[in-house]
C-alpha cells in the first residue's frame, strides 16, 4: 500500500510539473500571438496612414494645378 501511495505521489508531481510547463508554454505562445497580431495591426494602420497621406498630397497637387489653369 505504501508503494502505491508513493507511486501516486510521484505521478502527481510529474503531472503537475508537466502541466505547469505546458501552461507556461501555452501562455507564452498566446502572448507571442497577441504581440504579433498587435504588430500586424500597427503595420496595417501605418500603411493606411501613409496611403491616406499620399492621396491627400495627390489631391492637393491636383487642386493646385486646377487653380493655376
């Protein structure tokens, strides 16, 4: 009986250690994915801003050329 109890304790410890490692890795992976997603959103919003700036500059040039005619 004592041996079975000892084996259960050992398996419980192994389970807890493995579960904690799994949770840490999973948590780290989730944080990495969140960071990557945030970086992608920033990149896309920066791209949208630069495209909008280019369109605004082009509109200004078009207006200036129309006014000079």
